[in-house]
């Protein structure tokens, strides 16, 4: 996958998931915000590692 396409897809996916979580919270469901932050941090670090792996192909 192209690096820029990956960035667009990842940003849309993370944003969409946060909108979904906000809708669930507004519907009355209790959300564990610490877990949401933890999952997003792991996804961010995974994205950074993927980006570095793709960039090392050009070296």
C-alpha cells in the first residue's frame, strides 16, 4: 500500500471510530476512555513502524 494512501485510510479509520465511540457514549453506553487512548496509541505506534518499514525500502 502506498504510504500516503495508508495515511489517509488510517486517519479516516481512527476518526470514524472516535465518532462511533462518541455516538455510543451519547446513547448511554459507558466508555472506558483509558482503553480507547491505549488502543489509539498502539495503533499510532504500529503506523509509525509501518511507515519506517516502507521508507527503508527506498534506502
